[in-house]
C-alpha cells in the first residue's frame, strides 16, 4: 500500500445511507441517449430534484445560463426551495454522473471528518461511446468548487460498479472490473488491492454477470446492494425461461456463501425483477436494485408493473427512518440506466 493512497491516510468510502451533504446531478439533454424522450426524462429529473431538495442540497451541473434559468423557473413552478439547489455551469456530454463523477471519501481526524474524492479512469464503459469519454474530465473541474484532495487511482472504474457497507466490504462484479475492455493488464488480486487502497475496504465480494440489456458489462448497482452493514438485497428472476435466471441465481448463491471480515454470514434478501421491458430493438436493463438512498428518503425506480409495489415494500422494511418512494422511470430506462446511475452522493462532514 502506498503511503499516499487514501486508505493509508485514513480515508474510506462511507455507505450511501451515511448522512449526505448533497446529491450531485447532471442535467439530461442528449437525444442520442433518450431518443424522443428528453422532455420526459427532464420531467423525471424535476421530480427527483423536488424530492431531494426537501431533504438535502442538490448540486446540479448545467451547460449554460439559459438552461439554468429555464430549470429555475420550472422548479419555482413546483414550489422547490431554490436555496436548496446549487447550479454549476459545467458542460457535460451526458448525465451518468454516478459513473464519471467524483467518488467521495471521508477521513476522521481529531473529532472531525475531512472530505476527499477519487477520480477514477472513465473510458465510457469499455470504449463503447467515444464522445462520452469527454465526461471523464468532470471530477477535475470540481476541484476548484469542492477545495478538497483529489486522488487519481490507476484503474478504470465506474461508480455504479461498486457498493460498500461502511464496515470494510465492497461488492463488485467480475464481468465489469475484470473485463478486458476496462483493465486488461490487471489481475483479480491487483484490482482488489486498488479497491482496498482507494476505498478503504478490507474485503471484496465478487459477483458474476450483470442483467440483460445493459451496456455497462454488469454494474453491481443493478444486481445487489447493501441496505445496512449486514444485509444485502439481491435481484432474483423467478422465470426459468428468462435470460437473467441463471446469472442472478449464481449471484444470489455467491452472496449466501459470502462472509464478512469477522467470518459472519450476511442476511441476503431477494428483490424481484420486473418483467422484461423491451423496445422494438432491444431489451432494457430494468432493475429495482438501482434505487438511491438519500437523507430521509429512498427513491426506487418503478416501471408500471405489479412488482413495483413489492419492491418498494421490501425496501421499506430496511429503511424505517426513511420514506421509500417509487419514481416512474420507464422513459429514463431508454438511456439504459435509472435513478442510481444519475445520482452521486456527497457525504456530510462534521
């Protein structure tokens, strides 16, 4: 371990349920991502901002002042407290700030907590979208705003590819982080060491493959998530004929066998999968695991299906201190991601 890496300096990535200072978003506008659906996705964002601003600050990246003014008026029409929304004139290509944005860390010292962030290498999900690689510059643009240390791990990683429990454990997938289109020269032990050095974790739990229809090569935030340090919700497909059936069973079984650093098993709770959502050209990666935990609320993507209510009820069991709210995300799903993919939490400091 380098004496300059975050873990050696006492930094760690807190879990998503840790108190937030704010949520970072990037305003959607790319018709290539959401064909004929940009206005509908912007409406989802306005609802998202409204729900979050009632409970924490929202940091919103926008391309220019006219866009900022339009959004301000739209938020005023919805009675959103504008003092809770901070606009940043930083142009982006697309809105997946979970994947290209800062990965925040905390360091306890003398009764206080210091903030820093990782700026991982972003190669647009394995060099799939050349133009979207421009968003790799965004974390560097935020240094002047945040005025905190920035670490630059030598690893290709997107924020949706990891989840932590705050007590030394990280979830990720082989299909993503061990993919030759990400880190072809890194072995599994080397990748694990980078995660330990830059996230401050002690253990990495590897799942297998992701769900059908995605372009991320299997982000864990569509598969399994910590809801507390000892409990993991994991998507399961009940239909043996569905193409996700075998891979999701494999992930579930891996989690049942997993142990924490003290040798204790995790509580693994199944989360239903929605029925397949398809466009005329492809299947879309619909998953209830793509929920976002914020101050006082958990926002769950819903798809107009009977399973929506079941997913919300399951998650409410584990978040007694938060309201679990479904947000209809069918239009957003056309971009191959939903709520967790477009958000990035900044933890509160003391």
